[in-house]
C-alpha cells in the first residue's frame, strides 16, 4: 500500500516540519491536520512483534479518532522515517498503518500525529497522484530550498489551493498566502495545478511549469534586477497561466522554451518588466492579457509554429509585439497604444494574419508589417491606464472593435 490518493495536506507558515500534516478525505476519524500544533507527540512508539504495519503507544494509546490522520515517524532505532496513514485502530488501541514502518519488535519510536506542515521540498515529495494541499495565508512561507515533487497524471492531478481564513474562500490580492522563494524556485511537475498564491523571489525562475501544469489567480514578482530571469518559465507541453499578475525587473514576466509548446496565457497582467512574454515554443495562445510598461517588448515571439495573440492590450511598451522570422502566426482584435513601435517583424510575411487591431498614440505603428483591412486608429479612452485600469470608458470608439477588460488583480 501507499498513502491514499484522497489525502488532503495542510500547509501553514506556523506549522512544523515534523507534523503529520494531512488527513484522508472521508476517513472515519477526526481531522487533526487543520491546526498549527501536532495533536499527539509520541516518544514510545512500538512496532508489533509479528506485523510491521501495526503500532502501539503505552503513553498515548491510539484511538478511533486517529483513523485517517497522517503520522510522521521522525526517529527511533528500527523505524523507517516517513509519513504513514492510520488506516484503522482496533479495540486494543493497536493502529494499522498503510505500509511497513520498520522492523518488527522495534521500540522507542518518535513521531507526531496531526498538525499542519510547512512549505518545504518534502511537502511536495510526499504527495501522490490525486492529492490536494491547502496553503494558508497565516504568515510568510519562506523557502529554504527548491520545491520539486513527483509527476502526477492526467486523470489524477495534484492540486494546491491557497486560502485566507477558510478552505475554499478563493482569496484575491494580499489576502492570498505569500511565498517568499528567495533564490529558490517551485517546479509544478506534470499535471500540477496551483491556485491563489503570491510569490516573490530572485531566482532564475520563480515557477517552472512542466506538462499541463497550470497556475490561476497567482501573483509573481521576480525582483532580482538581473537580465534574462523569469517569473513563469514554461518548460514543457501544455503549461498555462490564468488570471495571474507577473512582474520581472529587467527580465521576462513569462517565457516558454522550445519544448514549451501549446503554452496558454489568458487574462494575465504582465507589467514593469523588460519583456512581458517571450515565446520560443510553438502553437502558443495568448488572449485577454495586458502588457503594460515592458521596456523592450510586450510580447516577443521567435517561433515558426502558430502563435495566436488576441483581445490583448499593449501599452507603453518599447515594442508592442516583436516577431523574429515568424510565419503562421495570428494577431487580431488587440489594442496597441503608446508604444514606440506597435508591431515589428524582421521580415514582412503577408501570410501571417494580422487584422482587427487598434493602433493609437504609437511613435510607429508597424515595422515590416502590413496594414490589416479592418485595423482602426481610435483613442482607447482607458479608465486609468497609469493606475492599471485598462477598461474602456463608456463611449470609447474601441468598444465593438477591440474587446477589452479590466483585470482585477
């Protein structure tokens, strides 16, 4: 056996690395993971003389309330350290765990049952396919190393939810938990989903996205000031960010590698960076995003395989969209305003479909880019571009020609 796919983990800044940290959803016992301190701290665990999946404690006997909780065995001669699920407790207070926990007859084991754990690499390594982890906004979660878990699966992804005061409250803004990653990063392995968190850091990348890993309603700020660093780094097929805010001082708010094909960026706000989104992977889709005050370019694509950019705003960037030797890309229904150059292609290719875009207040609208039959040149009449509100005021001529929105993050 192994830890259950139904295990739900609790991660808190005020938890403890030695706590059990989890409870199996639907188990008959009492969930002791949703508290800072362990419910029980053991110093006299004993493994049955004949069955090394059975534990006892004379000082604090196991009870039916413990069923479903995760016990973290932290030491003891003959014990295998690790986290174990309490599967059952019989009438003699003997607890059966999900797998062998050491050598039969071993005594004086130590461990903790219940209590939240902290955000460290081990927290990710213990997760199995189908697990859920909740991260509470109870203080700053400070990383002391990279966090890299194992791959999940398409049918049983691993999900991480930030919350403010109660699970499922879907916090916004500064009510989301803050993860200070420093010079470390978190890798969202294959089929990991992350929701409702804030990240600050200075590493080469803050979040690394693997196959079909997704972040939603997250804030990422890479403050290193070093060029060519990233907030979101899409390393493999199918990664995505939705409803996210990304800032990378002197670097790129988001980037794909050549392997980062089919990356999707929707409803994101990329601003005050050198480049908003650099694309080197094929078949990427960018929609309903705002690229604001990006020094070199809002979006920089160097791939030859089908990038699509639609319903976005590019404001106050050096170049709104830079396309280097690109074919088969589509750019439509965007507002490009107050940039040095709106769209710049190294070589004009009329086979790229660029149309229904609104160009206004740019020093140059197009370089090596043809004029679309349905392009417009209206003043957008943003509500408050300087304050990050790019909604269109009533009466804007862009309404009906280029669809825009305000991203409330």
